[in-house]
């Protein structure tokens, strides 16, 4: 199906229902939170009942977004919703929410690794962020872009493009950013809330991780253990973006960050400057994402998981 047909199908399905729950993947990032919050406002503007439920709630740095305080943190979706819109997520499983299976499911996602798991799947890997798709949905539905919708979408766009630096950022991205600024998003304020609002624990954790920094050829990596997390009083969300510090090193083409989990496995964040396709590396381990930003979980012990992932990064797929 063509992109416009998929969008029309999504709008048709929305038109036939009244009560929606919106969600995204666990450990939500800026695109997940911003797109869900914006889409919720778009649905309300269309006269629908809509709530956002996130398994892990809203991470601290996104809490100043409009309507973030209305997001429900829960393990389960209560009865009473006719449909669920799952944004920026490639499976029910990754939402970590129970109770979604029995509803009519609409998936809106821009990942290359996006899978058609819902009843209606609008997957557009050419969109730089899911926020771009929510923008198109709102425009097609003739919803006015309020400053609140614009702020949520701009924050999602800014974070998912790495502040307009990642591969894939193009003239359309800036055209979209322009529209959002015209609609009332304040770029300096959005950037300040995200990039100048770190917790002390996060910076302490970065210090711990940097002590473990290794470079092998054009691959850089570091890790943190559960003990280091505890020592820094750091939470899961304090790990977001740490991998970018490794990628910032000259000569490093791809970077990996390993975080020890409760179950002895390791959560891996992968980033690339563009030559190495890290989505395909993550897929080798059951994860996914984009060419330049992806993630997966691997079995421990640490040395074993590091070896496997670094081997794939060094000898695995490069961008076509
Ligand atoms: P992060 O490193 O920030 O956790 O994830 C980077 C990107 O990869 C995000 O777009 C995220 O949605 C995606 N990603 C991370 N982990 C997984 C995973 O386990 N499965 C899939 N399909 N995508 C993932």
C-alpha cells in the first residue's frame, strides 16, 4: 500500500471509533513520548477520547512537555478503549503493556525494522521520526497545530535526529521544523529542557563508563555494571544518550554502550556515523532500530556479550 493510502486507512479507522489509548515502547525516548503526547492532542482535537499510557511513564527530561503530567504509568491497559495506537514501536511486546491484544491496533512507526503486527500498519522508514508521521496525520485531519502540539512534535524531531545531525536529516526535516516553530514551538526552550537538564547521577555514571572506554579500530565502546549504577544512584533513564559520547570521538565510526540488567543479560545501545549499518547488527541479536541508532539485548557474561557485538560491528554489515 502507498504511504498516502496507509495514512488514509489510519484516519478512516480513527473516524470509526471514539475511545483510544496511545502508547509506545518501554524506556521511551523523545520521539516515543513527543509523538504519543502530540497524537493524543490531535485525537482530542478530532473530538475523540484519548489517553496516553506508558509502561515506564515519562522520563524526567521529558516531563516539562505539554500534557506529560497526564500520562498514566501502568503495566496494564484498562477496559473501555476501542482501539490502541502504538507509536514508534515494532511489537506489542516492546510496549510491556498487558491488555492490548484484544483491541483494534493501529501501528504508526518509522523504523526500517518495523514489523506489521497491528490490524493497520502505517510504517514509513523514510520519515526521520514518528513525529513527522503524526504531523502528516494532523495536517490530513485538518487539525490546527497548537503551540502544545508543535512543542511535542519539535522535541520528538530534535531528539530523534540527534539535534538535526543524524544521517537522514534533510531539507524536509528543516521544512517540518520550520512549520513547528511557526506554530509556536520554541527551539531554545525545547533544547534547554533536554540538553541542559541532566541529572547529577547521569554525569557521575558517564564518569564511571568512561573509565571502561575501549577503542578497537574504528569501533568504540564502554559499559556500566549494576554496581556502578547503584554507586551513582543512577536510573535506567540516566543511560539514555551516553553512547553518543563514544561516537563523538574522532575516527570512531560506530559506538556501543552496554548496561548490565537484573537477569544477567546486557542492554546494548548502538550508534553509527553512517558507514556501518547498526540496525542490521542489532537485528542479529533480536533487536532493531535505524541504520545510525539501534539497540538490542544480549546474554552475559560481559566479556562474551562485548565480543559478540564488537565482532559484528567490525566485520558485519556496512551501509549499502
Ligand atoms: P536506544 O539505544 O536509544 O535504546 O535505541 C536506539 C533506537 O533503536 C531507538 O529507535 C529504539 O526504538 C531502537 N531499539 C532499541 N532497542 C530495540 C530493540 O530491542 N528492538 C527494536 N526493534 N528496536 C530497538
